[in-house]
C-alpha cells in the first residue's frame, strides 16, 4: 500500500461504526487533505503536482475499496 495512504489512515479518526460510512469519510478526508495542500501553494507547478497526486490517490482508493475498508476496520 502507498506510504501516503498509510499516513492518512494513521491520522484518520472516525466515530461511525458502518464500514461504508467510514470508507466514505476517509475518501472525503483524503480529498480535503490534498485540497488544503493545493490551496496553500502559490506556484502553479506545485498546485498541479498536488492536484495530480490527489487524483491518483482517489483513483487508487476507489479501485481498491475492499482492501481500504478492511484496513480501516482494523
């Protein structure tokens, strides 16, 4: 699993018990984490870098929903 995703999982906290809700909250958490980085950068090159990283991470999370859900419920 991607080290960036493991860091995000480590910092993620959810109060919900439902696997699906926890997964959806994690997707939102990941999006917002990268969005903050994008907005904090003034350089267009840096913004583009984090936008691409955000998009690739979200694609990975969606493609591997079962593995991510299993990891979140541990």
